[in-house]
C-alpha cells in the first residue's frame, strides 16, 4: 500500500457513524425533488431541499429542458471560451442581467466555479478580500486562489468589518464578499451598513445570492434589490441549483467588469459550459418566477408560520429571516439522532454538526419550498417536536461537555 493509501485508510469517521446508525449523508432519493420524496420505497416529507420556489418538477421547466436537448444535444463538448458558447447561453445572460438590474452577466457551469473564478480573478497581489466568517465554502476557496490578502470579520458584525477595513491600504482593491442570505443560519447580510462602510473606505462589494435569488427582492431578484441598493453593489452572484431548478451559476456587474472576467477567469475558460438543458430550464424558471409572484408570497407566509410554530414549541431558531430555519440543538449526537429518527418517521431534514459549525452551535436545518402546504408543515413540526422531546432536546439543558463521537 502506498503512502497516499496508507494515510487515507486511517479515515474511519463515516464508518463509525454508520455503525452507530447515525450517518446522515448520501441518503438515496428515488424520485423527483418535490415536497415529498421516495426513500427506500417510502414517502418522506422533504424539508431539506434548496428548491425554494418548488420548480424542479414544474412541467414548463421540464419541457424546456427536453426541447433544448432535442435542439442542441446533451452537452457542449467544450468551454464557453472556445466551442461551447451557445445562443441560449447569451439569451440567458441577457435575461439575468435584466433580472438583477446590471449591465451584463456571465454564466458558469456551477455556482461554486463562479466564486472560485471571480474572486481569484478580480483581486491580485497587494489587494484585499474581506469575508464574513460564515461565508459559503466556495467563497473561502475563491479567496484561497487569489494572491490578495484575505481578512475575515465576525458574522454580520459591522464594527469588526470596519476594523478590518482600517487595516487595508487605501489605494488597493478591497473586495467585501458576503452571502446575501446565509445558507445555514438563514439571516440576511446587513447590506445597508456594508454599503456605508464601503463608501467610507472606498471598497467594492460582491454579494452571493445563491440562497436569496427567488426568495427576496423585486420578483425574487435578490439581496441588493431587497434593500434598494443594486447600484451600490459591484458584483451580484447567483446560482441556478436552488430556486431556479437547474445547475450552474452567474456573475452580474458592469460591462467592463464582465469583459475582464470573461477573458481572465480560469474556472470559466477551462471548464465545459453549462448544458443546453440546464440553460433552458433556468430561462423557464425565471419566466415562472416573474409571472407567478404568488409563489414568493406563499413561501414567505408559510416560512413565517413555521418559524412562529417552532418558537411556540420552544425551539431556538436564531436570527433567521428566510425559508432557511435553523433549529439549534447544540449537541452533535442528538442532532444526528434526530435526523435519523425523523427519517424513520417520514421527515427529511439536514443535521449540521461540527466541524462545519462549533459543537455548541450545531443545528437541524429546516428549509421550505413554495409548494409546501400548511398541513405538511404542521405534520413535520409535530414529528420534529415529538422526537426532540424524546431526546430531551426541548425542556432541558444540554450538557456541552459530554463525550462526543465527532
């Protein structure tokens, strides 16, 4: 056995969790991503999806994808930079630029590639990338690829952000990158305060709207629109794998910025372009989102209903302002036990445990879709509350100094 195999063979954590009946990952779904899914031949309520508008099963979205395959085939066989640049990509970029009120947009194969390719591309040696400590992993990885100096500020802490800005040389690029809606906590970036500080210290702003697109802002156009600050945000990033029922991502900005990124972003230039069916499904999803505003209205109403119910049951839901509702369990083992027991009870939720978060901040991530009914939410909350009481998550103090498996 080689050195590589020897080293990696000592990694046994997944096997320990499987043996303990607590492994919560790679659960096999045998159906479409709807409010109910099939797992092991059994219907399960889905409250672990990012399909906020519930469009992955929409007939118009599926029809658009099928028609694109008939016209273009299944793939592009090359990058956008060379032979993989289709007219449907251009059409989508024009649509996205109008949606988020920017001059131009550029599509990538995945949202992860957007953050990797843009952050590392627009900043260079002697510049600064300033991140919220709870930014998505793709933002972190993008900052690791740049030659710029990376600074982190405490989550949504504007005093700490200002302290970091004061450390920067005034004549260098200072790019503040934040999630619009934070993917685990469900709270919204304090964009008005960030804009104020950016103007004071001549910094630029990039907002990752992966979880905000289709959720907040005019017609679901995201965080900058939500606050009426679109002109103050330099770069708006979004993904297609959440509300827009597909896969891929985009960056939107002024034409000069997009022109530079288009010819310098390595993850764009050296990756195959997004498939025609993916682009077509996004176009259809945007059209539905714009023509059916009641979807977003229902999503926010049912979100408020669910959050209120959870709080009434005694759950701590943190500072969530979105369809992502964290239920703080504050005990890794109990969070894993809850996920497993709830799956057996017919409810799919995602546990978020250490090292992804500190042990005292581990959560059950409960997320809603516009296609969920109040009856489904009630059923899920009833089961979650019952399991939480069985595990003594509610109604007692959790001992944080216990022996942990992780």
